[in-house]
């Protein structure tokens, strides 16, 4: 998955969903920073468009790198998925509860 986003919210949901499927991730340092996740070496991080292209070319041409990133991605994604789903379920519950209380006023 290519995630070259610089200024978007909810990047972590896209990253975690792809990682949980074992899809190698190529992204930017900004996307990792916005996601507020410690992903270590489970993703390929680029600092510029040129580095992104070089990283993608390498991932697509080296089967062992693809497999290594896929394995690390899957391991990290499955560890993060439960936390992510609980956090979003709690947010949805709180938002619906606040909306319900707002309707009752």
C-alpha cells in the first residue's frame, strides 16, 4: 500500500487495515507521525518523493524484501488492530451517547 499523505487525519486506520492483511506499506515520515504509531521496521518510510519511488521500486523488485515487510506488517497490524477497534468502538459509543443526551435537552 502506498500512503504518501502529508496532511490527513485517520491515517492510522488505513495503515492498520493494510498491515493486518500483510500488505507491505510504503509511506512518508509525516504519515507515520500523524498516525501516532510506533511501527519500527514494519513499514518503508520515505522522506521525499524521490525516496518514495526508490523504496517502491525496491519493494516491487525484491521478493525477499516484499515478504519481510509483509511478515512484519502482518505481525504489527494484528497487534494494533484490537486496540484500534476498541478505541473506535468507544468513540462511536461516546458520540452516540452525547448525541442522544443532546436530543433529550
